[in-house]
């Protein structure tokens, strides 16, 4: 296991300033790691190599910007480990860099919370570029979250908890579900196209025919309806995308918090006379 060297911000080969990041790499490909380590050293990134899966609590303590994982070396526990890692650290950038895989495997990994998937053999420069892109997206999300919670209907979206709540009870959203509702809720009522949602939540262009956005919206709606049955939050614009707005369902039994618009209060002196 490599020690973390001191960060020393430098510039890349084109002279552009590079992000000074702290990453871990779970991999055992010595040739690939040797080239990658040298490049990371030149960039001034703090990095350590792990030959196997470190306990999730240890990874949390590392305070990483991102982690690169070769799922192939994790064996049968790979999917479970990836899921636990993403759930424990929803703000962590996760890039899977592994050997040949099927479409089903890549889709599963991304749905469990990975931000990107790169197939070996690959050039270390491409891996570094993808890590930088993932971290940039994460930082943009952090900037949005600094605005505080979003309240709509009975729903409170807490950015600091990566979770949504109804009357103090968690809606139990996954990381990807939370990222989806956060994006929609911060769109100020605008309709977001499916392609735009996919690009901003998954981090890359949507493949023609991919239904991931629709699948996640359906799961998200199901959880919201179970937690807040009197309200509708995510609205479909057929052929376009989705819009977020808290709207009471027809026939919902809600006690209003405020008096009706035509309510006229009695003057104070008349009210006092009635009480006398």
C-alpha cells in the first residue's frame, strides 16, 4: 500500500492548471499502475494504491476526491462492495476501470452508483481525464447544494443528507435517485429533456434507446407516492422529459395551513365585545 505524498499543484503537459486531487486506485496491474503513478506524481495528486478492497469505513477516513476500481480483482463481492461504497460516500467520484465487460455489467455498475466506466486496456491519460470530469461534476453539484434544503409540498430535499424527507421520515432514496430529484427540483419548474437529465446525472451522453431515466423516474415516483400520497411531484411531458412541481392530487384530503383567500377577520373591538 503506497503512502500519500504531499500535494504539490502543477500544470499538465499543455500548461493548463490541473485539479489537485486525492484519489485511491484499487488495482493490481503493476505495469499500468507504474505508468499511472508517475503521471499522478507529475500532476501533484495525492494517491494510494490498494491491492484489494479496503473496508468502507477506512475509505471514508481517507477523505478522497475519487476512487478508481478494477472490479475484476474483487471477485464475487464486487457488486456488493461497489454498492456499499457508493451508499456510504454519495459525494465520492467513482470510476470503474476494468477488463472487457458486457452491456449488462456496465449498466449494473452505473446503476449501483459508479459515475463512469472505462474498459482496459486504456491509456492512463484517458483515465485521468475521466476522473477530472467526474470530480468537476461533483463540485458543481456541491455548489448547488450549498443553497440549502428545497421544500415543496410535504417534501424536504436535504442536500447535506443526500436524502429527501416527509414529516421528518426518510424517503430512502438511493444515491442516483437523490441526484435525479435534486436536479429536477433545482430546475425552477422548467421541463428537462431526458438527454439533458442523463448527461447531468450519469455524466455522459445517452445512448439511443436507453430507458434509464424513465426507469429511475418510475422508481422515484413510487417512493414519493408512498411517502406523500396526497401530492404529485414529478410530471411527464411526453416526448420531451420531466418537470418538478409540488401539486395536490385531485380529491386530496389536506387541512390548509392558512385561511381561505376570502376570509375576513373580525375587528379586534368586535371580537372583544363578543367575549364580554
